[in-house]
């Protein structure tokens, strides 16, 4: 390793420790591993002893303003296969690199690997880049797969260049066919994953997806897209366990956070959401599928001007359960549908008919939720005739309107109220 890389390795080691250890200490204090009611996640442990092996994409032929995909893959291959730990895959700051759809895959020989993204990564704006690819490869832009002890950080920007996707969406232009668009940053089958200190903007559809992963920390992300951009979820969690999402600012055209089937022990804390569709469990049970989500805690969130607040949404005809879900210490400002459970969710061009089965919703708690509602119905429990909502507890909920008296609507739901509740919800069961 030459003098330049030794110096860079030393500087980067200090940078990683400054990023990781104060943050890890604060999260450990707030969410101890022994806590029984939620997940924990830890980042890769970097020893101060060995120097980092640095794999700078520029050294592999990447240049600003040009297609850097092959150079990135060459650098990743060597970083992943490095026998020296820890290994650093470096994207320098002050430059914009153009990337075609790319997948950084493992397993890696390096037992800990950091992707330090300091510069800007920009997607091609031409939709044909994805539409001409096989369907299983057309729904991701930047993917990390089967990489354990991965830490993605650096303060850089992931720019999805999604405008052409939005204006050609069937939700914006009804004459266009409905096409699934790519996710900007996709993580699949990763254990002990840390993603922090990045800006992810203007994705074609979802911004960040965590799928089939375990022990995940997502922190200090700034996720942004116009409020009218369709299907641009901020952070989407699917089939993953022990996930902590903290201290993120999310402003998009869809759910700020969406947690879907196969996910358990997920905690979201310190989230700012707006504009967008709020924080959602679901949708679950589409196409009569079996779905399950459990042990979710959403806390210390602020929602401003969103079209929903905290929401659970399931399709008719599905099976399974959504249970042990808590929303607490949440502030809402001018939010439509602040609290909503919708077992009749239907995001379809054709009406959804009533079904005889539903995803069961049970043991849901709302605690210390305060703010203002933009809709007269501030609390709305739309539950199935076939499978009622059971075990809903509301405690210290206070929502006010802007000049109008707010109401609670409850259908096929068993609701228990503790302490001050406004608007008052009467259980119809």
C-alpha cells in the first residue's frame, strides 16, 4: 500500500470511528439489547489496530460525468475479496458518478466491509435502461446482496433521477400502463447491516428497501422526492427482523416508512415525515395472500401535512395477522386521517369486492399522540365483518381540529380507552 493510501486509510479510520461509536453509544443507551419489547442492531466492529485496505473507485477507472459502472464493480470485487480487514470501498467526494443498474454481491472474504459514499451517484434518466432488462433485474438501481457486516455511509447523495418515471406513471397519467419502477437503494439478505448518513433523493419508485435481512440499523438518512411523485416510499421493510430506523427525515410522495409481510421486531424512532402518506404497516394480504407483521414500535415521530398519520392497511381476502404494534409519543400537524386502520384497503383500478377472510389485526396500542387533524374523522377503524379488529388500546390521545368538531369512527373493532382521549371512540363490539 502506497503512502497516499496509508494516509487515506488513517483518515478514513478516524472518520468511521467518529461516525460509528458516538452513535452506537447513544442507541445502546436508548435501546439496550436486553429489552424485551423491541429489536436492536449493531454495526460492524472495527478494531483500531489494522489499517484499512482502501479500494478507491477512481483507481479502477471511474471518472466524474461518465458511466462508472464497470469501474465500481472492479473496485467492489477487490474490496469484497480482500484478505485484509476491515475493507473500504471508497467513492470520493466532490464528484458525480453515473451508474447503470448495478448489484454489489457477496458473500465477501472480507469479514467487515464499508462502502464510503462521499460523492454523488446519479441514475440514468432514460427509462428504457430498465424496461429493456429482464423483469427480475428491472426493479433495482443500486443493490447490495448477501453481504454481512456491511456499513454504508459517507454523507454522499444517491440521486435516482426519477422524474421521467413519475410523469409516465399510471397514477399520474391514466392512459399509461402500470409498470413497477426501480428502487434506488436495495439491500437483500444482509446480516449486521448499517446504513447511515446519506441523502437519497428522487427515486424512480421506492427509495430504500430492506429485504430478507437481520440486525439492521438505518440512521440519519435524508430521503426526499416531490409530494406528487407516485410510489416513492421512503424506507420499505420486507421480510426482515431486528430492524432499527432512527433519526431520519423523510419527505416523499408515498409512505415515509412502510413495513410489510415477514417483518418482526422493527422499531422506528425520531422520524420526521412530511409530505407523504404517513407511516404504514402494510399493505398486507393482497391477492388473497398470507401475511404477518409483529412486534413493531413507532415512537418519537413528527408528521406534518401527510395524507395519513399512523396507518395499518390490509386487503380483503388475505389471511395472517398484524399484531403487537405500538404507536407512541407522536406529534401530528395538519395530518389527514391521523389514526387509521383499514381492512378494506384497495389500491386497484377496479373496485374490490367484499371477501370472507381478512388479515387479523390485534393488540394495537396508541399512546401519547397529540396534534391537529385536517380531516373531521381523526380516528378511523374500518375493520372487517369477517375478522374483527381486536385488542385496540388508546391512551392519552388528543387530536384537535381547525374550527370543526372531530369524530372517531369505529366499525367492527374492540377498543379500550385509558386516560384522556379526544375524540372519544366508542367500541361497537
